[in-house]
């Protein structure tokens, strides 16, 4: 059954923090995987989950940096993973599955934004490959551990999805490259991934959600020049935040932590969330509150799943997708 794309009155909002949304929730004995869980929103997510009692595995492209950032947390382990390298994804998944552990929460947080044209693997556009295909392959390879006890999977999207629907004729931008259109397509893919994963996984008790964290200044913006950040109204001439709606990292992490843990979402899924609630559809914008229909369309989601399975050679639902 499809979850309606409208607010449920969560009791939280744009200024809630990751710690706020897990207050009173006991995650003792639960295991979470948070990709990129050592910087920015990922770090705040890891801290909040640990504070609620969870053990967190942090796959990291820079494991030494991750271990340093997480040194004060006892219930965390770091493992190497490069989402842009499918051999690395396979290696991480094989090692994790060999441990025999169950995944209760899976938060696909890592990503890149507006980077210069970069090719990875067999010539894939890096934002689509890293943000979507790497996570697609990771979840499918980890599926036995995810499905064992009905995990929640959270895909970190963005209102950047409003910049571009899927560009089926050229998903890898082999023609003219536009860094923001490529980012927009990748964020649309993140949202569509949750739609189809939820449809496939619900029978195993797995529910999936996509989230928009909000506008937050983190390392994610490292490829955006200062002049462009000023023109966008993110920062002033001194590099200080100038957007009154900008969130802190702790506030930005709240929606993904809420989607991963909120009791009220136990029997819901496949929706796009923002400000710690389910978002409504919109056709305004771009870069406004709400979600465009192209990012929640089940037919588009199924088409993307088929393409992703073809490109990565991985599909845990090959007989059902």
C-alpha cells in the first residue's frame, strides 16, 4: 500500500535536532550503518544514534579521518568503503555479511555535490555513480542482513531533485555537462530509489524513505566557489551564513534520524520527508519546500531500478523487480 505524500503531524519541525527526535527512543541492541557518518550531517547522525544506544558502523572513503572524528564514541566501528568503486562496495558488503550481523537501520548519507565533471568506473558521471549507484549496489549486496529483521533504509536526497528529473537519454552526461543538473538528477535518483525499494521490501518488513535535510553549510559544498555561494545567498562576503533558513548540522541531521527511528513510521514508507515530517507534493520552485512528482513516480522508480541493476550487475530482487 502506498503511503500518502502528506504531513502526519510528527511533533517535530525544521529546528528540531537529531538528539531531539531520538529522545526517549531506546536503540540498545540495534545496529545502524551510516555511510559517510563521520562528517557534517553524517557525524551528527552517528552521534545521535549512539546516544540512543545503537551500535553504528561507519563505512568511510577516508577511514583514518573517520576514526579521528569518531574517537570519542565507543559504540562505533569504521570500515573502508568507496561508493564510486563497485569492487570496494562488494568487499565491504562481503566482510559485513561474513560477520553474521543484522542491520536495523541503514542511512545512505554520503554523497558529493556540484563537483567538476568527473568520470568513475566505466565512464559513469560521478554524482550519479556515487550518490545513487554506489548506494544501490551496497543495499542490494547487504540485503540478507537488511531483510533479516525488517530494517529501515533512509536515502538522503535533497530539494536539489527539483533541478532535474531523470535524464534517460543521457544519464551520464556524455554530452554537455552541467554540475547542478547532474546533482539534481542524482538527488532525484536517491528519492526514486526509496520509492521502489519500499515497494519491493515491504513484504519483508523493510521500509524505505527519502529525505531532504535542508540547507546546511557542510563539507558537501566544497566544490561550490565562494562567489557562487554568495550569489546563492548562502554566505556573506566573509563566508558567514547569511540565509536565515539555514540549519545547523544537528538540525540538518534530524530528518534522516527521524525517518530511521520514528515509531509513527512503523507501517509507512516510500515517501519523501523534510523538516521531520512527510512532505507534500509541489510544482513551485525550484529549491522550495515539498517534492516534485517526478521524484515519487513509481513507474520512474521501477525504470531506474532496472537501469541500476543493469549497470551495477546487482539486484537482490531479480525475480521480482
